[in-house]
């Protein structure tokens, strides 16, 4: 498998703020609204807490899908995610003092407000972070988020302050976004990555992988974790395998490719269940915990990085809005299914777990359908910007000059419209205007006209 040959030496520009932003935002999400330990500060009973979490996942999934449909890669990305994260921080800090009947709608609103942040973060990952650094960016961000959650699980944060610490984490994410990570256009490079091709079968394979791993894997996690909750040292072991797993997956996926983790992750998760079934003395807790948490770590790095690779070609906002929306919906479904399974007889739980393992093995097969997204690329040479500026005397606007640069590079119109975040009809209008102003009728004639101007100068 070939490696991508355009990865610059040293850390990419903006890499640090990207990692901090993801870590802080998901530190809040994991420790509070998404079934986190800070939920204990709410003025409601466990039954109402369960429904509040479902309201959050439902609102968040709906918000993510709405972002995919309506949010554009424009100036809104410069402020909307930061404002949303700031409002999430404020509402989280207020939640312990709200009347119980206000908690459910509050969590639905939190889900909606939280949606633009991961979508916009993913868009920047796809457009500003080189392909050979994306998995490590996701890995280090997830590491930071789970370090915050780990501090909660170890009891390092007092219960009375839990929700305020979580709110401070969301506020920090908002600050990093607004003051250190404003959205800009993708840096102009001499070479742009184009490919791989994702047809209907490949996309169905990816979304089947998402549903199988995050829904079925979430159910198995919900069945297994309570059994080992009171094992001595469970809190210490806890997230350690996940922390190691995301860093390992980040480094390997940036060097050897994403696809191996798409194939290996489901069997790793599935292997934990039969060991759990035969572990009557709970002696296998470390093995089961490592398999479950490593599997989830691999899944997160693989899925987010593959979405970024797809988003670099077909649009980051659309890819992350749709992909994360399906993922969060699957997680919410796993919460509800785990609750239902908990009320069944043990024999039925075992049967359901066996079916879940079969579904995970099927997800491994689906992972083989998804193309490798690292290195399997062709590079398109972009003409120097100074060359395109030679067309300015023809009266081309700044946008038309940018479109002309993409046309001369040989990119297909669909790829150009995705990169510029404009519709096909708008792009065709620009193309017709370029041809009319320059007196050309095709890309070939446009290239010749550009070279003529260059030679005359």
C-alpha cells in the first residue's frame, strides 16, 4: 500500500487547536449529556435521567443531519460552532437549578446546539489537515476527551462540582474555536488529493459498519459493564485500554492505512462477549475490558478519519453531518435496546448477545467493502496561482479566477462544486461566464489562452 507523498514535515498548521478543541468539546459531551457521571447532579431520578439522555441523542442526531442538509462551508462556520458550544456550557451550568420538568426539553435543545461543532470540526479536518495527519488528530483529540472522563471516573472531581467542570470544558472548546480555530478556506497547495471513488455499495458498507459497531457494540457494552462494575480496580482500569487504543490506531492508520481497522474492529468487539459469558468468577475482567475499549477506540479513529478522507473529496460538512448523525442515532438506539434487554431472562440476553456477535462479524465483512482512503489516490497538479492571475484582464471575478484554476487542473465539475461549496448550477454559470469573457469554448482552449497570455508577458 502506497503512502501519501505530500505530508509536510512537522505539525500541520492549526493542529494543536484542533486537538484541544475536540478534546474539550467531547470531554463535556462524554462527562455530562451522553450518559456521563456529571448527570448525577441533575434534580431528577434515574428513570428521568435515562429519558434525558435519549432526548439528547435524538436532538443531536437530528441536528447533525440538519447540518448536513442546510449548513454550508461559508462564514457561518466561523462562529456558529463556537456560539453553540458556549450556549451548551451555559445551559449545562444552569441545569442543576432547573425544575425537573425542564430537564428533558433542555437535553433535546443541548443536542441541537451541540451539532454544528463536530460537523465544522470535521470539515476543517478534511480541508486543512493533511491526509497523513488526520488519524493522529482524531486520536489525540479523543485521548484528551477521555482523559477528562477518566478524571471523573477516578473520583478526582468532586460530585458537587462535576457539572461545572463539564461546562467549563465546553466553554474552553468554544473559546478555542472562536479565537484560535476560525474556519478558513483550505490552504492552496500545489497538489490536491482526488479519490477514492465511493459508490452506493461502498457508502452502504460504511453506514452498515456504523450501525453494526455503534448500535450492537453499544448494546454489548451496556450488558458487559454492569457485570464488572464492582470488581476491584475497575475504575482504575476503566478507560486505560481506550486511551492506549486511540493513540495506537492514530499512528498506525496514518502510516499503514485506515481499512485494517475497519476489518479488525468488529471481531475485536465481538470476541469480548463469549469470554464474558463463560466468566462466572469475573476473573477475565481485564481481558474483556481491553477487547471492548480497544474495539471502540479503533472504531472511533477509523470512522472519523475515513469520513474526513471522504469529506476532502465530496464535502466535509455533508460527510460529517450525515455520518455522525447516523452514528449518534445508532448510539441512542443502543441505549434503548440495552434497557429492553435488561428486563429479559438471562437465556434471552445470551441469545441476543449471540445475535449481536453475529452482527459484528457481518460488520467486519462490510468493512472489507469500504475502500482504503490513505494512499490510494491520484494527485492533480494545480497550476500556479500567478498563472491564473494572468486572466484577470479579461474581467474575471475572484470566484471565476478560482473556478478557472480548478478547471485547468482537470478536476471534474462535481469535485469542483464540492470543494468550493457551491451548487452545480452556480458552477456552470461561472464556467459559462469564464468561457464568454475569455473567448474560449472548452477547458482545452482555456488552457491554451492562459499559456498564450503567459508567453506574451
